C-alpha cells in the first residue's frame, strides 16, 4: 500500500470515530446513574452500569412515558403512510408514464410545480383543515398528509418511462387489461425502485418532528420522534440518563431498517435524477 | 365506435391517477391556495369570525414595533446567519468526504460510507438531544474532554448559550446529521467523471490538486449547484437544532420558530401565514438567484 493510501485510511478512521462518538455517548449515558451522568468527570463508558433508566421508561406505573403506545403509534403511522404512498404513487406514475389520460401535461406540471413550494406555506392551512374536521389528535392527521406529496410520483415516473413499451404491448395482445399490466408486468419489474421509495417514505414519516408535534397534543397519540421532544423539554429536562435511554430506544428501529436497506438507499439516491 | 372505445379507454386510464389526484388536491394544492387566502385575513384561532384585511398582515410585518415585525426580522437574521455559516461547510465537507471515500482502497469504501451515513437514520429530535448532551456546559462530552486535557478546565465554554459558540454547535450538529447524504450525491457524481480525462492529465504531469481544480470540479459542476441549492433550502428551514439545543435566546430564534410561535402561542394564524409566505418567497427567489449565478456562462 502506498503511504498516501495509509494516510487516507487513517484520516477516514479518525473521522469515523468522530462520527460514531455522539451515538456512543448517547448509548453510554443511557446506562449511567443519575449521579454519574451529572458528575463533572469524563467517563466514556459508565463506571457503574445501570438499567434503571430503561426500567423507569418501561415501568407501567409511570404515566409520563407511554413508551409502548408511542412505539406502536410510530410503527403504525409509518407503515400506514408508506402503504398509502406506495399504492397511490405507483398507480399515478403508471398512468402518467404509460397511459393515455386527459390533461396529462397539465397534471405533470402541477405535481412537479408543487415540489418547488416550500412546505411551511401549506403547513398552517393543512393544520386548520384537519382541525375544522375535528381530526386533530387522531391517526388521520398523522398519516394522510404524506399521501399528497409529489416526490414519490416524480421518482417512479422516471423509472416507469424507461420500461419498454414492447413488453406492455405484448401483454396487451395476450389479453391483459391495464390493471393486469400494472400488477403483473410493471410492478414485478420495479421491485427495487418501489422498495427504495418504501424505505425513504417510512424513515421520513417515522422521523418527522414538526408536523406530528404540532398536530397531536394528547400524550397517548404522540409518536416516538415527537415524544423525545416532549420529554426533552418536559419531565426529562434534567434527567439526562432517561432522556438518552429514550433517544436510544427511538433510534433502534430506524437504525435497523437503515442498515438493512442501506445499499438500496444509496442506489436510490443515484436514481433520484441527480445526474450530470 | 372507435371514438367511443377511445373515450372508454381514457376513462379507465384516468381511474389510475384519480386516487393520487384527490390526495394531491386535499393535502397539497388546497392547503397551498388556502395559505395565501388566510394570509389576507385576520385569523385568530379564538375568534369566531375571520375578517378579510387585505395586505394588513403583510403591512404589520413591515411596521416597526409590532410583534410580527420583531419575530420576522429576528427570525430572518438568525436564519440567514445559519445559512451563511452552514451551507459552505455542507457543500465543501460533503465533497471532501466523497473525495476521501474514493481515495480509499475499494474494500474499505462501503464500510466507511456506512459509518458517515448512519446519522442520517436518526430523527431530528434525537439528533438535537444527542448534540445538546455533547455540548452541555456541565457534563457535556466536549467540555469534559477539554477539561481532561486541561483546556478551559475551570471556565467551561458556554457552547449553547452564547454567540459565536452556539452557531458552531448548531453547524456541527447539522453537519454530522446530514453530511452523509451530500457525500453520496458527490460520490455518484465523481464516479461519472470519464476516466480518460484523468489519464490524459496524468500523462501531462498534472498534480492531484491540479486535476481536482481543472477536471473534477468543472465536470461535476451541475451536481455542486444541486447540492448548494438543496443545502440552502434545508438550512433555511432549520428548526429542531435551535429549538431543542440552543439557550441563546433571540440570537438563534430562527424564522420557523417565530412563525410557529405566532401560530400556536399567539394563535394568530393570519399573521403566521403571511410570515410563512414571505419566508417561502424569499427562499424561492434565493434559489433562483443561486441557480442563475452558478449557471452563468463565462
């Protein structure tokens, strides 16, 4: 190995350690006692290892953190929103890429144009709409808004457009209708791009902070991500061990999904049209 | 007969786009249009009626002494500071990490790519509480480490309380959280640069630095512009970091904090909508200007 290569590897390793340290610190703090966590001494790993912080969070008697409900909420909302986005977006992208529909160009321009409008403009009116229908503090307000986003349609159209028309025509001659072409020809060939959109959407919904924080005030209806913010500024303001334990718990699901889907994820960023 | 079947075909095709179109209408288009309408109303959540006030909300934002004026311009100042402090690093460090990855032996590349990309899996709130704990004045990782090596042992640095330290903390947290994404976009761009360009330069005896300046950067210019614009938009929308990490008061009270305070604490949705639209317009204009400057033909 050339000496310059060794320097690069060393540099990469040092940066790698710096990148891991904050998560290690979170992890280690969540196993420290209340006393040690506040002590002005530097211990990378806990001197006195304790499960106390996790026990407090899981303890059913503590009404402050309905952790199981939060975990359920986050997964339910994440899966429901992802399912909805996949269902609506694949059908819409199929119609825009391969079918003859009226006002196609106008619709396409409208969808793409909406991507340019900053989210904050629609945030408050969206809140008012849900509030007028008395849907604040429900799963509807946590799930439905994600289905109107145009990013997924945009991502899929690019892929569907490159799908060969000959294969579709051959299937049509064999007597397949549009729905069959969609479900048994197009979708089976699009597994990788659809998986990518699924991972993207799930992580985006699971990790979303501002929308679920402001549209849900009922403690039982919080998601994990919003719950961390509630506790950080509430009961756990001064209990760092417990806050870090909660942060650790809420990071594990996305971390697992991320590590499994990482390869797909990296390829997907290539596919989002960021080309030269 | 054929126009009839054509008409039928169009109808069945339209059924595929109908569900998404309805969702788009309800959760994207109508809220955007409604947002503009509300900004022309005096819309307090507690009032039963919401009278139309024309440009009234916009006028009060630009009238000195009103609360809207305070929040908007304090927010604008803090937001622009963050954009200026963070965007250059988001672009340059992202590119630096990509170059470093490509310089590593092939076997190590995907391992380090994963390491640098992991923070992307963390939610905004977890990222903020982790870094608050890192930068805490007492018991924070950084001050404890500094004290251990004898720096600022008895006068801990107020990372989250005072300027300029607080900006450093917010930028570092943001870099850690998002740099992996920019890095991967740059890695893709770098892999797309034709190999023969480098070969030719090597034969001409160009140094690594020269090759970077005269071949790599011009070749990936559109991607640099893309990362520059998306990073600017992301930084402009900053909220979680100052809201959950900072204790520096107005210094780090960014636009989104001001808008959400107007809407949810003061319950003035009309004024908050006007502020949101001004914020949205300024970011769109800024993106267009960035695009025009960076795409200018010499």
